[in-house]
C-alpha cells in the first residue's frame, strides 16, 4: 500500500531573515522528519511566529519542532533536552518537554529536537487579565518556588542574565539615558531619575548568599502563555541556568497585571525560611532592579517594532511600560 503524502504546511516558508540568522522552512523540517522520525513526518506543520535563537514549527496538535538558528544556540538546546525532563515533573505549570532529538541533515547544520506543545497565547499578545491576576499571582509564585531549588554541580553555569547586578550598571545607565532621550514617549509619566532610584537601591541590596538555584532566566511576556485570561504555561527555556533567584522574581512585574505583584511576592516571601527573611527581602530589592532593566529592554524592542526595524516587536512596548509602572509603585509603597 502506498504511503500517503505528508500533510502540507499551512504557512509558507519564510523569506530571508532580516537579522542574518539561519531560518528554517517547512520543506527542510519535513525532510528532517522523513529522515529521522518518519512516523511524525505526515503531521501538519505551522510556523510559530517569534523566536530569536530558535525557529519553531508546530507539528500536529501536540508537538513543536525546535531548530537552532545560529552556532551558539545548540548548546542551549542541549541544556533543555538534558534537564527539562528532570525539572518538568515538579513544576506546577505546563512546560515544553523534549520528546525526540535530531541530528544535522537535509542541508540543516545543527542538532534539533521535538518538544511537547504548550497550548495558550503568548502573553505579549494576550496579557493576563486583571480578573485572573490573583490566580496568576499564585501560579507564578508556586512555579518559582518549585523551580528555585539548589542545582547540582553539573547544572548550567550562571550567565549574565542571572548573575550579579553590578556588571550590568553601565548597560542600565545607557538604557536610562536612551529612556530620557526618546523612550519616555512610550511610558508617559515615568522619569529616568525614578527608575535610577530603584536601580540604585537594587545595587545596594545584599548579594545572593545562598547556593545557585535553578532559573528560567528569561521570564518575559513572550516566554509565557495565557489560557482563558490566566497564566497557563512557561516556554522557551533557552537560557536555563543557575544563580540568583532575583532575576526570575522580576517576573512579578513583567508578567502580572497591576497590583498582582503584591500577592505573588507575599506568597513567595511567606514560603522562605524564618531565618532567611532578611535575605528574601533583599532578593525582592534586587528583583526590582532586574525589572527596571528588562522593562527598559522591552520598551526599546517595542520601539524598534513600531519603526519596523529588524528584531523589533511592537507588542513588547506596552509590556515594558506596565512593568516599569508596577515596579515604581512597589518601590514607593513596598508594604501596601
């Protein structure tokens, strides 16, 4: 009996990538599947928008193909495929789990993998709604508490995305200057000196003194999904690493609607040991610094998107503004 032809992609192959990274079209993905996982090759392919280090194609209803786009990303993919099967069972939100691995072929030069598909809409397009803020605050706090456990010695090392704040001071000052010059138009009512006060306080907070813990390291709205208005899953563990939990705790301002940061932080603080409460509050101070940096990055990328520049994403600007407004409100009245 003849094998039926595979279902076609529902999206055309992408054109040249404006940032010069390798892009991967449906024909290449289909060829890789035929060569290495023929039982999956007949499933429909749908291109997933977004992504920086990886190109994503949804495969059928339950899978996603993840393909590195540059020579640096395969090491990150190797971390995901190595560690997510161990981390996922303890996490209270859905995360992508590797189901198959692949090797170079069909003219594609890097290792690749098939992951489980996490349903939902990216939060930069469909934010968490205020009505579901309390529920999402609990979900985020519980996710962070479950993830932030001491990592083994062979876990990925700390990266600048989750290390000390001091080495990032020059970058923050440059971004604050850009904010004062032109980004403030995207966040009216916020002044650079207000953000600098939060950043200065974060730098002055005691450094993390505990063991390196597991971190997502890149919790921003494009890396979580929303289901029925609530936080419904966490995706893109490309930056999975270890270090200071403050960098992930900044998600209380980056992902949640106004006011929902407070119940999230309260739940996180209540779970910390009694003899670590001072250290935990210092972690919140450092987290506010991370929120300032990432809010400025979101604004900058959002502005680039509004101007049609390569790498720009117009949906990121509103998320950056909301994060900065939220962290300023918490800085002014931390105990409300």
